[in-house]
């Protein structure tokens, strides 16, 4: 059942993430002007890669949550918040400091990862 939850969460997170980027990309473009990275439309290999990446995150989340006894709602949502701060936020702030990624871009990616982790936690908490 958890495996199906990971698959459903990965697909749902991909859809949510796609909508999120459609909404926030114009804000990034407005804030950064010519400095914004043109990501273009994703090709099929990028879609598949993103689905696999999200499934790996979902499987990792499921394993950590199960080991910690935090797979049920609302504990899974709290775990998602903790993991979001511990990993994506820390990595993205590093990209600002060391790679000069604009903070606006890092904030957009952090928001995406927050949504993904919360959705994964919610779906897995429901199927638990």
C-alpha cells in the first residue's frame, strides 16, 4: 500500500509542482529581469526524470517516517516540515551563499519542495 502511495504522491506532486511553476515563474522573471534562467518547456525525459526524483524522495520519506513511527497524519506533516528545513532549505541557502543563486530563485525552489514534501506526507499519511 505504501508503494502505491509513493507513486500517487509522485504523480500528484509533479502536477502540483508544474502548476506552481506556471504561477511563480512570471514573478521570478519580473524580479530578476535578464538574469532569470530560461528553463523552457520540459521534454519527455525531464518529465520522467522529475517523476523518478519525486518518487525517490517519497520512498525515502516513507522509510524515514515508518522507522520513526511518524507515517500517520498529522505526524507525517510535521516530519515533512522538519525535513524541508533540514535538507532543501539548507541546500538552497548554500546555493545562495556559495553559487550566487538569486535568493528569489532559491525561494521559489524552496516553496516547490515544501509543497512536494507536504503532499507526499499527506498522501502517505492517508494510505497508512
